[in-house]
C-alpha cells in the first residue's frame, strides 16, 4: 500500500544545477517515499524556503552563488535544524567542503557525477534513496553545531615500532561529525593504533583523513594496502574498500580488498573488527558510533569474546542509534557512553593496561 502524501516526508532540493534539481526531484518524487515541496538554485533561496515550507528533509549542493552550501547548512542547523543530505561532486575543493558540511551537522553524503550523462540518474537513484532513508531516521534536534576544531602545534608524525594496543572504530550516518569529536581527543604516547571504518563513498575518505589530521594529536591518514600499523597513528579505511589488519613477520599490516559488500556497505566494520580481535585479542578496544543498520555488532562481539573491551555510543548523543543499539543487543558492549566520554575512557583503559 502506498503512503498518502501527508504520510511521506517532505523534501526541499537546493542545487544550482537545473539538471540535478530535476534529476533529484524525479528520483525522490517517483519513489513513492518522499514528496518534493520545493527547489532552490542557491543557499539564500534555500534558506528562505526552509522557513516558508518547513520541509522534513533537505538535499544540499555546496558550491552555489549568493550563499554556498556550507553557509546555508550553518544557518539551517542554527535556526531550524533538520536532516540535510549533501549532494556533492567528487573533485576539487568540494571534497574538503563536504567533510566540513558533515561536521556542521549534515547527516549523509551522496557523491554527484561532475559530468552527468546517460545512466547518471540510474546510478544516482539507489545511493540517494538510501541516504534519504537514513536521514529520515536521524535525530538531529538535540545535537549542537560542531565548531571548527583547532589543533595547537605542528602536525604529528607516525611513530616507529609495534603498536601494543589497538582501537577499532565503526561509524556511519553522523559519523564524520562524531569522529571529529573522538579522534582529536585521543592522546599520543599510549602505544596504540586506531583503525576506522566510516561508511563513505570513494575519494571522500582521503579528505576526511586530512580534516582529522589537521586537528588531531595523532597522525591520521587514509590507509594504504600493506603499510605497517604503527602506534600514535589513525588509519581510515578508503571508501569502497574493506580494510583488515593482518599479522606480518615483524608487525601488523593493513590489508585492503574489494570483496562483496557486507550489510550492504564497503568498507564494513565487521571484518575490520574481527581482524583486530585476531591480531590483538585482549589488547583491543572496539567502538561503535552513530549509524544506521547493524554493521559492527558482530565484530564488537568478536573483540569482546577475545578479551578486549567494547564501547557503544549512547542514544542521546547519536545521530542514528542503529549500529550502537545493535552492538549493545549483540552482547559486545562492555559500556554505553556519550560521545564526549569515549575518548577519555579509551585513554583511561590504555593507561590502566600500561600500568598492568
């Protein structure tokens, strides 16, 4: 049975491309799941229509005249918060701007083809609808706008030697914003490495790593196949690649592959967490952050069962409490913590283990 118009969430489309406004409108309107109530060609017009039409959801381009997407997102999340899905091109400065948009409160990202052609709508449709469904489930009203973090001092360099401890992190919807609070608050000198599986399209994970590196005390990079896993370092799984850690002759190393998606995503947290449990055992900590679905729940249970420690983000601080909830229900979480409490808890665990 198709929902009536009043039952379906309303959407405002903000994009300076008439082609993409029409394409996005046709996809959403034709799905039977959403009602497009308006379109805007720039951020200023979009901001005005948000206040006039009160849409449930907004799709937002970033590079637009008069008021760009970042400015519009900042105003919307400050004045009239609602789930925003960024629809952005791969290349150029838009990638960095997209990461900043997610930090400001946009909840999902859809990669736009810079040169659309035949078949573009067919390729865009499943990714856009999936993102809009996730945005519909987001709880964003209670989350403050994240200010641009600052890091004092020179950018850290990776340490040499073997990482004695490992922290594995899973995140999805709302994850870039959560990572921007978690990773910069992890401290060096604890002999730990951090590996992260964030559900994100290809090419954007490099920008995410660069953004986190610019504000963190640890060395942050997009992971490369075969590189050693070192202490005081954070490795972000590349978009569209599964990441695992494997035991090398002298030290653990990163292994990337493009096997079938797991839970519909690639990278998936479960294979990463399973590999961390195998390599580090009781010296591992798993963290499942905000996100839709259940990725990470089985992997966190693997870390827990290997003697490691499992943490799930609490509902009050999650954009979508799907993945953390599944992790709790799956029995892998030793503790459920607010986002602000996770980094201090990891530090305390590492210091306790070093003393032991």
